[in-house]
């Protein structure tokens, strides 16, 4: 089984608690206005990777130990078979290693639609950030882009790990990670409205021009 992958990174500390593996799937049919990851919209078989190869990378980069895995995109549920294979592989790794890492998944679909269409996938996810991004509804809640989006614990581990962060709970400072991979510079995190334009302007004032940006791809 192969998965169309936009990128993967470790450690991710801006999308869930602890030091996490981040996996961004390629392809999204929702196309929320104001999305900052438009480079992930188009399906691209040229970016396919075998699940076994992706899992080998995961285990290698974190030396076999991680606090969690965050799956985003793109839209993970637009590749349901690949997502199922990935979740199965993560579950096997968690069981075989005796780890208690959680799996957090992002989706632009509403929870109710996912419950109807993909109940078996939800059973394998510990917590879900769901609902379409709405640019006019900025959110101060941790790990969410707009105020309508929900953080939903789905398993006992998910409730243990994420209940403290639900509305009115532990505050999490918004943060960006900056990653340079030799070919591109990219940000990990949930920006507030206008943040990326301000970053681009600050770069320009210092003589750095951004040739292409994901939020205009």
C-alpha cells in the first residue's frame, strides 16, 4: 500500500502535546478559503511512498520513541485506504514497542460526516481536529485554525491526553517551527490571520524574497 505524501518531519512540537512525528498527506478536495497549505491540495502520485518505507523512516528519525503522531494534509480522509494502512501500521508499532504515543488526525470534514463514512478509521485515532477552516473565525484554542473547529478525543488514551486542553483547560502558546530541508523553508504550526503576510514582509525588509508560498500555490 502506498500513500501520497506532501512531507514528514520530526520533531513536531506545534501540533499536539510533546515531541511528535508529523505526517502531511498530499491531496485535498475541500479547498477551504484562506487555507495556508494550498500546496497540499492537488493529488500527486509522484509523491507516493510505501507505508513500510514511511514507518521505517518514523522509527529511525525518533530513535524508536515518540510522544505522538500528528497526521494532517491535505485531507487524510481523501485517502481512506492509505490512511487505514498507516493507522494499522502505527497501531502495530505502538503495541510491539510498548509505547503510549497518541495519534492525532486533522480533517476538514465535519465529525458527523466522518462518523457516517469512516467509523472504522475513527476507532483507530485517539483525537481528531475536525470541521472546515473558516478564515473569519480566528481561534485562540490550541492546535485549531478557526473557532468552529473541534478537538475531539476518541479513545481512552485520547481523553487522557487531550481532555486537559479542551475549552477552558490548559493554555498552549501559539508557536511556529521553521524547517529548512535544503530545498525549501516551511513552517509547522497554526498561524493567526495575517501572520504569514507579516513574515513575508519581514523577510522582504531584510532582502529575502520568497519565490513561492504554500498559501498562494
